[in-house]
C-alpha cells in the first residue's frame, strides 16, 4: 500500500469529535453516558429558518452559487454584523463558506507563506484548529497564554514578548472556547495597538458573539484603525442552532476576493438552499426571538452548572461570561484523589462515573502554572447537568484518599 503523507500523519484534530466517537461507541453498547463533550446547541433550528430553506429547495435553489455567497445573504450579513459592532460593512467585504471553521485555514493560507517562518499567534488554551492549521500550512504556531487569574484574559507584557518580526497574524477568540472568558476592552485595545504598530492581521473568531451573558459584545474591529486589518469570522452555527447547516462567513474588505478564490478551489460554494435559511436567521424577527430564548436558557444552565461544579470536592469554577462552556480548575480534585492529571481524571469520569467531558490537553499544551482543567459544554438539559454533576460528586467522594 502507498504511504500517506507526513503532513497528514502530523495533522492535529478537534478532540471533541474523537471523544464523541468514544461516547457513541459506549452508548451503542448500552452504557448510559451523560455527555458534556460537544459544543453545539441541543435545540432545534427555529421554524422560520427551516421554512425558508424548504421554500428555497422547492423553488429550485439547487445549483452552485457565486463562491462568495448569494448577494442577498451577504447584504443581510453586512447589515446585522455591522449593527452589532457599530461599524459600516460593505456586502462586497463578506464571503460565505460552509461554516466559520474553514476561514481559519483560508486566513492562514492568505496571510502566511509556507515554510518562510511566518508566525501565527493563537490562544492557549484555545480552539485546537488554530494550532493544527497553522502547522499543516507551513506557518509557525506561537501560543499565548490565557490565564485563569486574569479571568481568562492574557498578560499584555507576556503577549507582547511573543510578537516578533516574523509575526503575520494574531488569532483571538472572544467569547472563548474552552474557557467561556471574554476579552476585556483593555485586552482588545492592547492587541489593536500592537497590530497597528507592527502592521499585522488579526483573525477575530466571533462565533460566540451572541452567546454572551453579561454586558455588550465588543469586537476588535470596532476599534479605530482595526476594521481594515481584522478578519471578522462568525456565522449562524451557534446562535441559531444551525451547526449542521454549515453556513459561516468572514468579513474583510481586502481579503474578500482572496477568500473567494480559496472557496472556489476547495468548496465551490456553501449549500445554496441553506444560504436562504441563513438569510431568514439574520432578518426574521421570529428567528432572533428564538435565538434570544436559547441564550437565556444557556445563561440559566450556566448558573446551575457553576453552582453544582463548585459543590464538588476539589473543583473550582469561574463563571463563564459567554459561550456554553465551563472550565473548572481540578488541580485540587486530582491531588485529593491521587489522580495524576486532568486527562486521567477525564478518563475515570467517563469509565467510572459515566460522564463525558474534555480535558485541557485537548485545547493546547498544558500550562504548568495554570494547573489542571476540564471543559464542560453545558449545551445540554438542566436534568443532565444536575445528574452529571451529581455523578461526579459521588465519584469524588468515593475516591478521596
Ligand atoms: N471557532 C470556534 C472557537 C468554535 O468553537 C467553533 C465550533 N466548535 C468554530 C469556530 C466552528 O464554527 P462552524 O461550525 O461555524 O464551522
């Protein structure tokens, strides 16, 4: 048999999908697992959106579209995303693709050259695809630390030290996966000053911009001088419970034409009828009301899970400000049970307490001074949250040294 490429052998992945496969295997064997693994709303897509897509299918919207997406959708995106950020967006600056995720790749490929030592800075812990795609596309991944002591922001002095003459792109993500942290205005301003001073691109992953529990969403693109160098990446996946519809988009005036060429090369276009669903999501009042209700429900679950996690011996959980992730510190939980680390704890929770979670090593190299963490996605029912945290509590009490 011919070999696969080294590039492929070394390709990183999103472990949420790997653990999910493990959970599904156990479920198929009849095990009753409560899962906090996967980052997607457990709600159905709002009716208004489904009806718009059905209508599109029935009226023959089944061919390719322009690679950048249909103009009506790009107009709706420019209008609604511009309004949220208080900026003017030209529909020509918007490119639609199959999910927001592919823009991580498109951006790295558009702003760095393979093997030239171009550096891409990204948050650690952070969404694992940033590291995987920087590496596989021949750039140099440079992590910057997200710190629990800073309420899941970063230390600007430390951040600045990691910027070099080779830095091309800074990736930020707020509200953040996996910590639920939100970058403060000061953090955004700090990055903006550096990006302007050193003439850098900023990829702002804003996929959770509407799942925010306190205050108003702040985008780095709204800071003076930043819109032109910021790639705003977002989409309808999380806000409208549309993860499987695969509609995401990126906004940047200069890079739009290059992103369009990448879409032509890789996907041709996003799903035609689903683009009509996305128009309904962004323009119909009913869809917005449904999305607001989902966020309200995530907030309620956030309060429950944080309270319950903090009742577990050795667990200490900050309140996530956005997303549907909680990221408790479990250093003490490992100590008092003699469990080696978060990953061993994760495995024991899956096999013994029948609760599936992810561990910090699924989101980058562990930062020793930060201790051990687990990630819980609370996009699941209140009943599951109560049962799952209770099972962990019982596991801990049974295993105390
Ligand atoms: N960015 C982050 C930070 C995410 O957590 C996710 C989904 N897990 C994505 C991007 C991908 O979004 P989409 O489903 O629209 O591709």
